[in-house]
C-alpha cells in the first residue's frame, strides 16, 4: 500500500478514535491510540515525501485545537458528560434549607468525647440512632489542646 494512502487512513482512524473517546468511558485509552495513529500518519506522510509529510504534520497540528474546541462543546451533551459535569442548581430548589434540615435533629443532643478534645479527636452523638450519626468530626476543640497547641475561642 502506498504510504500516502496509509497516512490518510491513519489520520482518519485517529479522528474517529478521538471522537469515540468522547462517548465511550475508556479512561483515555482511545485517546492514546488516536495520538499514536496521528503520529504514525505523520511518519507515513514523511515516507511518502517531505512535502506530504509536512502537510500531514500541519494537518495533525491544526486538528488538535479544533478537536479540543469541539470536545469542550460536545462532551457536556453526551450521556457520560452529563453524569460527570455538575448541573447548576435550579431556582426552585432551596439552597440553604437542604443541608440545615437533617442537622436540626442534633440540636440539644449530648456529645460524648471518645478522645481528648483536639483537632484529631473523635466524638459520638448520644441520640439513640447510632447508625445515622456514628461519628462527628470536631471542627474546633472545646479546650486548650496541648498536642495541637490550639486554644479554643469559647
């Protein structure tokens, strides 16, 4: 097979593999294969001749920003992209009320210290439902902590 035809075939395969990588969760493996196919296309372009090789190199280099631009535009509309990219909250859903409601049942509960009050201490909530609230990380120590050299602002 003539190296020119092989270079064009490899270039088309590189474009196809890169486009399929947008829709298939391959972990970037198809993109690696597309890169190898594009490099092989440039190699076979230079085997066909210097002018054709430089043209193939220019074509591959010019295709990269075009592909990146199209990928940024297309990928959020694919099923995989919709699952990965977070959506903006709708105006109908309350922003602050969602997180505050489950924590309201903790108001007035007794907090039992399992370790010394320091930044890396553990606490258990004595509310009877130990499966839902098994441990709470301390955001601030309640007393002066000798190991952390942190004094609480209480």
